[in-house]
C-alpha cells in the first residue's frame, strides 16, 4: 500500500506554508495508523528479506512535510504537536520537511537521528543508514579478520 495511513489533515492541492507562519490545521485525535488486522513489521531496515518499509513521523511542534513514496506523486501535510503519520513503501521515500527540529522519524520502528533545528528545512531520501543511531545498524555480512 502506498500513501499515508494518517490521523492528520492533508493540505490538498496547494503548497502548505512552513510551520513558522502560524497556519492552522484542525487537530485530529491520535490513532494507531494501521488498518484493522495489520501491524508494523519488526525487521530492521537492512534485512534482505524486507519487502516493505514503514515510516512513522511524530510531531513535537507544528511541522510541514511533503513526501513521495516509491517515486510516486507527492503529498503534503501540516502536523500539529502530538500528531502522527505513517507511510508504507516498497523501495524509497523522498521527504521535504519544513521544521526539522519539530519532528521525529522512525523507519521500521527504529528512530532516526535528529534531523535538524527548529525551523530548519531539510530534504531526505530514505532509507539512509547514515541517519540511524549506531546501535540500530545491522550488518549484512560479518567483518572478516585475518
């Protein structure tokens, strides 16, 4: 499935203003974000058997985000503090985030490193192992020693 499984409002057809403009979007109560009977996969991002990725965004501050999954069309959202979004993709995500310090991303339930400061705009392409915390990186092959 591609697209957001969300409890947030989509900004339809128009570019959303950056979070610093004070634009308002109604807040919707938090939900699990998964269709009935489904749950996120437990595998890490480097698992060769991985068939899909699950990206979750949790907003701590008002944050604007534009996302494309698997090179498909773009979608824009304005998250309010406490809101969450989840997306599934089979190969990749492209994100433009308007308040890097106001959002925490999780790829397959593994937290990504801090993306930037409050108000900072960042562009990401995921998966990107450099954004994982060192303890969360799984090696595909053991290191051979002489």
